[in-house]
C-alpha cells in the first residue's frame, strides 16, 4: 500500500538521515521514479523533505524535524511484542531495556491495537530447551564479550575445549555474538582464520586495548555463514537400525528423537507388533551406547559395528556390577 510505503520512507529518513533514492527503491522494492513521486506526496502533506543531486546527494528531512509515528498495524504490533518471549535479551542483560522499550511502543500504539499487543505475553511462550534435556550450562557473563564486540577491541580468552584436559588462552578478533538453539557463540578470527567459541566454555574474557583486526569487507553474517557451512559439512552420520518395544516408543522418541533419520511408523491403538523398527543416525558406531539406558527395550539391529559397540558396553557394565557384587559377598 502507498500509505505503508510513505510511512516506511519517513521512518528511514528519520533514522538514517540522507538516503539515496536508489537505496530507498531497493529496500521498498519499487522504482526510483515511484520513490520521487512518494517524496513529492510527503512534501505536499507538509513533511519537510527535500532532495539533493550529485554523487553524495540523496533524500533528507530538514535538520531537527522529528515526528511521532504510531501507524503500526495489528500484525506489526504483535510481532514487536513477541520479542519479549524469545529470551535472548535476558542472556544479554537487556531485560530492563526491552521492557522499557515495549512500554514506550505500547504508549504510541493506536488504541485499537493495544489489547492484542498486551495479550501476546499471555498467549505466546517460547521455551528453547528440549524435552528431558537440561539447558546449556551457565556460561560467563556475556557483558565482557559484548563490550569487546561493540567497542571494536581484540579479546583475550581463557577457553576450555570439549574433552581437553586444560584450558587454553587465545587473543581473537571478534565479529559478534550469535544465539543458535539457545546456545551463545562468539564468532571471531584467530590469527586471521574464522573460529567459533561457545560462550559457556569461556572461563575468562578481557577486552584488550588494541583495536580489532577484522578482515576487510567481512561482517558477522559473512563469517557466520562460513562457519555454519563448516559445521554442516562434518562427516556423514552412520545409519543405524533399531527396534524398540512399542510400549516404550513414546519415551524413546522424546529422548532420542533428534537422531531419527526418518519419521517413526504410525503407532495406532491395537497395533499387533510388539516391536517398532526405527531408522536412526549417529556420529559414529560408538555413539549408540546412549541407547543402553533402555536395556532390553531397545535393540540395535544394524550395522554390525554398532551391535558390537552395544555388546561391549553391556559387557563392561556387567563386569562393573559383577565385581561390586563379588566384593559385597566377600565383605
């Protein structure tokens, strides 16, 4: 709609200052000619907007001009208030700031939209933790990481790698922070190479005095795309076929559902089969040991390497308990 486009132009000019007509056209997906017609319409409506030609020209508002814009639609208002259900602001220490911002937005909303916006927090709840799994371990205060990111400073880290016996120290060049599946990551260069650091493994962080040394022309989104592709190119998982007793299937899927390689078969009432076969995928044959907690209610059918791992795990567990039993008998 033209009214929405005019409002968008006004907001962009109010926020950005001088903006080239070509950029406005690209962002609003219209022609440059349409942008100039919209600017003329704003001027006719009394908005002090003007254009400047030349290499550094563009469209601007008169200096000092501000307007309270509250022309949000009902869906736009709901979208803003869903922010309060996401949780990332809590990790960043922005609870108070978000609440204050939403109160200001609420005051500016058209009266008919306020009840719908207020109901968002009562009707929408986002809980990022998976069933029967604790959330990620509490990491350090993200404040120092944020400080280095926003101050464009290098960052000294004391970092614990998974499975490593001792932490290591790094000096990195941060691009920014990324929250993925409720886990925070620091995206940074280490000696000019992109690296990913889990925030909950950072034991200590200190912003250095030296300015950050990012590679030219790259932003957080660019480096994150490279790192994400590297993670997703990990070696292919091992396909594993498992059978599970039907009575334990729901619990099995709640715990191990992320490893399913295909949707489980229908489990309607009265199904005659006692066992249900599932197609799963694991990083390695050894990873199937996680299924041992289901005892005789889950059996790995293939591949042979995975069956051998289950047999070894069961034998090791039996030996531990047998030794304990023998010691109790001798006592």
